[in-house]
C-alpha cells in the first residue's frame, strides 16, 4: 500500500520550494521560516522513511521547525535593539 501524499518526502520539499519562491516575491522572512520547516520535514522523511510518521506528528514537526527557523532569522536579521530608522531628507525635496 502506498503512503499518503503528506508522508512523501518530495511533497514536503516541493512545498519548501513553493514557499521559497513566495518569499522571493513577498520578502520579509515570513515564508522563509515555513520553507525551512517544510524542508526540514522533507529531509527527516527522506532519512527516516515515508511511512514512519502520521499527519499530526508531521504537522507538529513542521510547526516546531518553522518557529525555530523564524526565531533564528528574526534574531540574525533584526535591527539592533533600540535603533530607529531616521530620515534626513524629505521625499518632496
């Protein structure tokens, strides 16, 4: 019997690719965290086998990896604490 589509590693890697493309079109590190989470689940399924985990476990792993990736990206690419963007010129000048 074939594994359901959510348990196939290439489906998660394809979702990571789509989310990565969305991140390029709408930057802001929103979709990039989800792309990293989907890629992490895809690599885990590739390493462990397709029939190893059920849907609730895969969704939990996706959410956990995505959250960790988002927190790391936020820490790595955020403005330094207390720094405010200032503008010296007016757009109408």
